[in-house]
């Protein structure tokens, strides 16, 4: 009887230890599902963030998407714990239109929108009637139109909020350019059919187009920096703190410096480097 009793205690103790081993030190959830658009943002997670989190005891699943809608739907429905593909303005508009409560956690290194062409070697080569493709979602279309205004191809209405500019806010089409909105993911594939194309950096890179080949790059302001986004109800969850710490680690800063030339760096990178 004594041996049997001791055996039960040992088996119970081993089960407890095994359970502890499958959890992280905080006792919270151990699996994190992160959605990201295919290309640099999923690469950031797969090649740097995931290994950092795995050292902390998490099992990280990376799910790739090819559009700007499904990652937020999946996050809202609980199929994801976080996603990385959008800026704050896009997230806020998506929340409003779809009655969601998603919140941003922090900015990530962001590939800027660039102007690319297979037919021209300089922005000055633009001619009247040129075909210009750009993203069709409201936030990224506004970014492209602002750049076109800066290049003096068009003039936007002076009263419009630049972050909300659309085709109807073009007060003067100085070169009578043919503005052709397309789904952002389609822009690289249609590059040969346009004179100039405004392509989001992640889709350019995912298609093998280097940022350095752009004829012009956006000077990306903070509101257009891509974000790690979570459900508001999860803000105080341990896995969220672990995710934030991974992005704010010196390992991730070094990964960015070595692998992401041309990306706009988040402000917190400077603070991390100062502590080295």
C-alpha cells in the first residue's frame, strides 16, 4: 500500500511538472496566433519575433494573408491573437465600418509606399495622359494622392483632410493622368500595364521588387506606420506584454538593421539602442 501511495504521488507530481512545462512563466495562454500579410511583416514575425517568444515558452503560429480585410475579421472572431499589416488610420476606419474594437499595441518597422515603373526611369518622365495605378482602399489611396500632389501631378482641394483624400478631392488634374485604383495586392502584377504605380512596400517586396528601385518613396509619418494590432479585451493579457517585449528587444532591432534596408524605424528603436 505504501509503495502504491508513493507511486501515485510521484505520478501526480510529474503531471504537474509537465503542465508547468507546457505553459509560460506567467501562467497565461501558451499559443499565440499572429496574422500578417505575406512578405516583410510575416518575415519579421517568423524570423525574429517567433524565436524570441519561443524562448519564453510560447508556441507561435504565423498565418499569412494576401489582403487587408481577412486579417482583421480573423482577429475579431478570435481566430488570431494579433495581426501585423495595417496603420492606425486604416484600423480606426475598419473598426468604425465593421463595429469592431481592435486596438494598436505598437509600431513596427514599415516599408513605405513607393512609386515604381517598368517604362520610365525618372518621375520627371511623366507625360499627359499617363496611366497611374494606386491602392483602392481609402487610407492608402489618400497616401498616394498626397504624393502625387507633392510631385505636382495633381492638386488636391485645399480644404480636404489629407488623410481622407480621395479621387473626388482632386481639384486639378494638371497632366490629365489616368488615375486607376486597384486592390493593393494586385498592383505589382499590373506594373507593366501602367506608366507609374504607387505600391505598398510590403507588396512590392513580396513580389521581388526592391525598395531601392523606387523612383520615389513616401516620407512615412507616424500615422502611416504599420502596427501590431490586438483585441481591446486582451490588452492586459500576459501574451500581449510578451509580444510587446519581443518587438522592443535588441535582437529585433539588430534583425531590422541587418535585413530591412529602407524601412522606416519606430521611435522606440532609439531608446533600445541607447541602453546597449
